[in-house]
C-alpha cells in the first residue's frame, strides 16, 4: 500500500512540476501583454479624411443596458456616423426604448430583424440585418451592454487609417456585476491574455486572431471580402471566427487596449456566467472531441488541482517521504496560480485585490463550466439568450488551441 501511495505522490509531483513551469510561461506572457499591448489612444496620428462610420448594434432583451449604450454613442465627438440598432425579437422593452431614442436622435436607424432562418445564430443574423441598412465605408460592431467614451470613434477611425489597417478591435474594461464573475473572470482571462494575447494577434507570423465583439471596426470592403456575418452564420463565438477569417485572408488587423475608454459586461449574473463558460468549450468539442477533452484536463490541472493536492499532501506530512516533496511542489504550483491571478486583477482587469483570495473557488467554477460545456456539446445543442440551437454538422472555426 505504501508503494502505491508513493507512486501516486511522485506522479502528482511530476505533473505539478509541469504545471509550475507552465505558469511561469503564463505569467511572463501576462506581463508582456500588460507591457506591450498597444493602446487605442496612444499612436502617431496621420492626416486622413473622416469616412462615414456605420455602427451596427444588435440587441435582444437589453432593456437594462441599451439606454446607457445609446447615450454613449449619441454623444460622440465624431460627426460622420450613423447608429443602426437592430431589435432581435426581444420580448421585453428593448424595442420601445430603441423607438424612443430614434425619435430623439436622427443618427439612430431602428431595424426590426426578420425571423431568423435555420442555420443562423441569432446575433449573427441580427448583424447581417443591420449591415443591409449600413451606408458607411467603415463598420463598427458593438454590443448593447457596452459603454463608450465620447472620443472612441474618432480614435478608432484615426488609429485604423493611420496604420492602414483593415480591421481594429479594442479590449474593453470588463464591468463586474456580481461576486461569482469577480472571482472567475481573473482565472479565465489568464488564457485570453496569454495564449490569445493581442501580441500574438498583432504578429502576422502567428495564426492567432479574433475580435472583441464589444468593439471592432472594419472596412466595409474587407467585411464583404471575408463573407460578412453570413460566412460565420453558425458560429457560436462569431467575433472570434470573423477575426480569424480576416487574418487568414491576409488582411491587416490589430488589437489594442481600450479598457480606459470602453466598458463592457462579460456576465451579468451567475447564470449567464455559467452559460458563457459552457459556450467557450462547445466550439472546441465540435472541432475535435479529443482536443476538447484534452483542453479540459489541461485547464483542470492548471487552474484547480494544485489546491486540493496541496491539502492532500499537507494531511500526509507526518509520514514524510513522498508527501513532503509533493507538499513543496504543490505549494509552489498554488503560489504561481495566485501570482497570475494578482497580475490579472491589478494590471489587466483592474478589480479589487480581495477577489484573488477566492482563486480556488473561481478556478473550480471555470472547471465546472467547461465540464458542463463538454457534456452539453455531446447533445449537439447549445442554449444562448433564450434560444436553443442545433449544432449538428456545424463545425466551429472560432478557437484554435
């Protein structure tokens, strides 16, 4: 029995040594992301014209947020733009609010999305419905729960044209509305700011590419050349898939930090948080069951397992031997997780440091969400914003691991 325990402990030790080295790499990537990601408003502006911008704003049951979003868009210092607001079959007061704002501002063009055809995700269809009304040379896609500073359109246009880009996306500040999101977001953001960092997206030699759905601006010709939202109509994470198509097509794109100029909501409560975590895993499963399962176990050991293993090893310290070694290694692995969480909270997400104390719980929520996503994907269905979608025969192309 003692031999079996030693084999188990030494096996866990080897795994956690690997986890610790992985976290050293992740922490370096986080620091690089914080230091080297360019800012939306820090660049050398070149002389340019002021092309018309069509803001495309899909909204489904957004009565709580859309008013503040429209207020921020109406009060921009850029003059040559229109706001196309699409009501995507809302059953709350969203349509009424849009109509009231349209009466107050001539910049707002209200659109009622037609019934969604089979094979389309709801938001993707709403974006296409809005695009059909657009008259601008540049298209700015944003979300109804996003707030913008008054100069953000001017900066986005100038940045895009000064660097001769085809598309530009800005990282927003994530507004936290509940405790569960506050302790979970730092853990999931580690991968966004490392494996999917802006530095990788901005490097033409790397394949990594995506957009932040809360804010990306793209030339109309570029949008059409990659197939518009029709080309990603069945994608669950449509902004990731569209950004990927833009880069794969050879267009010039860039991601910048805009967290001091744009504020978005990633999850509104524990239910939407859990659904958002599930939604991240479903595309991976539909791409490859093996990759999805492998990614789940990687996340399990990277984010969560060092904590219970630390507790297990501490309970066996009186017996010394393999338990002592495992205790030291699991302590180091746990500390690296906390260091990564601290960097995320203070340097990137700008949340209160107290949330780092709950890193083990936040990690556990992420793991549960991913596991639920895997189990849900086996049924070839996904639920989002009150709709049930069949994903049978729809291979997703939004995330590469």
